[in-house]
C-alpha cells in the first residue's frame, strides 16, 4: 500500500523553513554580498540563495522517507536514496 504524500504540508514546511533561514540575510541585503558560486542560470549565488536552497533541501530530506528524489543543481547531482522511486 502506498503512503499518500501531503504535498501541501511539505511545501508549507518548506516555506516556513525558507522564511526562518533567510531572515539573517535580510538584515544585510543592502550591503555587498559575497559570490558563493554560479547558479544554474549563470548568475552569482548569494548567501540568501544558498540559505533558501538549503532550507528546502532540509525539508525534502526529512520527508524523503515517503519518497525518493534526485536534486539536480549546478554543483552536481544529489540523490536522497540509491533506489529512486520518483524524481522531483
């Protein structure tokens, strides 16, 4: 029997975690920001970008006992498990 994923809950948790994680970055947003690499679109990755991405990955990783996913990013591929059942 398959377990139904409550995507509304997962995405709501992502939103809350992103808001919490980027709060420190908001305080310094008007100051020069270091470049932390190049994003998938070719633009510079800033601290707020990294904080938001990490916050989403944390929630998806916590929820991954219900599903498996591949995360494709400019820094490389990350699997939540070796036996992938679905791809996000």
